[in-house]
C-alpha cells in the first residue's frame, strides 16, 4: 500500500487514521486502540504522519519519529477549514491529512521530554499561585462582610488571620474563627507548594544553558526564562525572530484591503501565560529605564515619550521575545546591540 500521508485523530483510547496517496486520494481508513498504535506503525513503511498539536501529540510524535516516520504537528485552528461534512473522527483525520500537504501552514515543533517537564512544573506552580489568589480574595471578601477590611497582598493576610483567630473580642463567632484557622493552614500549604515548585524550576534551570542565557536579558527572570524555553525550545522551529513574537500574540492584528494597510491591537494568539510574563518583565525594565543609559533604555525612553507607557510596554515585550530567540539560536548572552 503506497501511503504518502497519514492523518491521525488523537484520543485517549480509540484513534482514527486516514491515509492518502501521492495524488491525495484516500486509500486507508482504520481505527486503532491505544495499545495497537505503536505496533501498527512499526510495521508500516515510513511516511509522513500528521496530527493536531494537543496535549498528547508531542508524546506520540516522539514515539513515531523513533519508528522512522516524519511527524508533522499542525495548529488546530489551521486544520479546521479542511474538515468537510459532519463532525466525526474520520472527517477530522482526513482534514488533518489534507492540511499537512499545504506548505504554507507552519508546523508546531515537537517538544522534548525536558521541555514538557519544565512545562509541567510551570503549570503546577501557576495553578498553586492561582489557588492562593482565590483563597486570599475569598477570605478577604468574607471578612469584609463583618466590617473587617484587610490591606491588599497575601503577606498582609498571613499576618492578619492568626491575630483574628486568637482575638475573642472581634465579634467573630468561634465556628467562623475555626474555619479561618483551616483556611490559614491551607494558605501555608500553598505557600510551601509554590516554594517547592519554584525551587524545582530553579534547580532544573541550572542544568540547562539556554535558560541561563535567557536570564542575561533585561526583564527575564527565572520563571520567564524557563517558560520561554519551554515554548520555543532551541528556536529552530522559527525562521526569524518576528515569527516568535507573532506566535505569542504580541504583534498587531491586520485588517487590510484595497491596498490600504490597517493595523489594530495585538493579536493575543499563542500562550497567554508567557505573553503575560513578558509584559510584566517589560514593565520592570521600563520602571528602571530612566536610571540607565544603554541602547535599550534609550529606545524605551524615546518610545514612552512618543507613544505612552502602556504601548511602550507591549512593544518592549515584543522586542524581548525577539531578543530571546536571538540569544537562544546564537548561543551567546545578551548584548546591547541586540536591542538596537
């Protein structure tokens, strides 16, 4: 059977595959259980295998690459226009196979085990931080109903809760003070989780030269550097630095017609988390730019004067993403001339 391209609709247990020949005609249609996947493809002549980039796609891409196949991971939003007819798994697999034959669709780089491990640590830490934020807001809101208004910040909450629990004259019933004590214990547990996960990220970062190089860039801390490396890897999946910032959604949206170019706000595509980290990093750089006289600080000061601080922040986040790609692909630490 002369199969040129195979599209796989990934799932947890049942996988649907469609195979196309060189002319694009469907010559293979099959369902496979999870346990049958690797055995089936090990006995198949090496070909191109296309999948949507999703949670388990990087694992399957690595395993199928080991078997000699060429794997393409495609962004789901670019596959959707190729799905015709009613929504079903075989039609999805066919759309994936047909989309993989279009050279203009940029592939998603296959993540290594290291990258996925860093990503898992980042997500677990972010989840713990979000849980702590929700807990703090809930406790602060409940206390406000009793006329007790606390200052903002988790640190203020850590100081206030033990004092409120021990104070028998503050008007709070014993049962509520006991509940506050339980929430305080939960807060301490979340603090310990965040500290432990941060320490794990820091320890892993020491073993990886790319993450250490990224930390030489202004605005890049440990968390941002680790998240950036997780997203772009060695940078070879991008032809130029602008492709990186475009994939992160910090370039203008375009709505042009009739030869008239119209640029709108940023596209906000890609990873919201990494985009947020870059913007916060840019804010920290802008905060101290007036104290410095390097090329990047002068460029930032000029931009703030012309366009305002908020637009300058996003523009700097864009530049930081591009500098990050330059640092990783060159293997050299940050220098001022990257920012010019």
